[in-house]
C-alpha cells in the first residue's frame, strides 16, 4: 500500500522469513521487488551497487557511445561496506546509510573533482592498512586524429 501511495519507491524483504516463506510472501505481498536472506549482504551490495551504476550511466541516447562511464567495485570493498552496514540488532537496515557514507558520497566528490569524460573507469577498492575505501578514476586514453 505504501508503494501504491508513492510513500516508498521499492520494497525489499530481508531476513530468515523471506527465505523460508518466500512463495507465501510473494502471493500475499506482490509489490515486493526483491527478497534477500539473512546472509545475503554481498547480494544486497551488488543489487544496490547496480542501482548506483545505473544512475551514473544515465539514460542511453542512441547517438552517444554505449556507456558514459564504467564502475568497478572490488570484492574487498563490497565486503567492507557489507560489514559496516550490518548490525546484529537491526540486520541489514543500516546498509543503505553505509552505502551512502562509504560509496555514494565519496564517489560523487571524486567524480566532480576529476571532470569525467565518456569511457572513464571508476574503481572502488579497499586500503586494508588504513581500513578505508579508496576511489579512483582512470581516464580513457584519447586518440588524436591526424590532420
């Protein structure tokens, strides 16, 4: 009902009930977009990471190159964000805030400073010594046309 009233964009069910009673939940709550089990934190990160990637690329226009930019997130970085976004008491609820704090906000700052162009690659990794996310942009090599 909240989704129909535009109070929420998407609805996820997370936890052991979604694993055990998925078919029953699907029939009773058809507006659920995705079900995640108790230990599916990496899957949630990948799912939400795809959303950020889609937002970064934007809508494709046929006269432009296939992709505007590419996003690569290392497994250690995904694990780091998963750990920061998990709480024993609240489960995966804090995950969205962790994604914003450790991925979305820092990535936005790097993108603005780097003056991205088509084909650039955004890489997200983890500095294990400092225990922090590192975001870098690899600029696409531009071929110069001969006159």
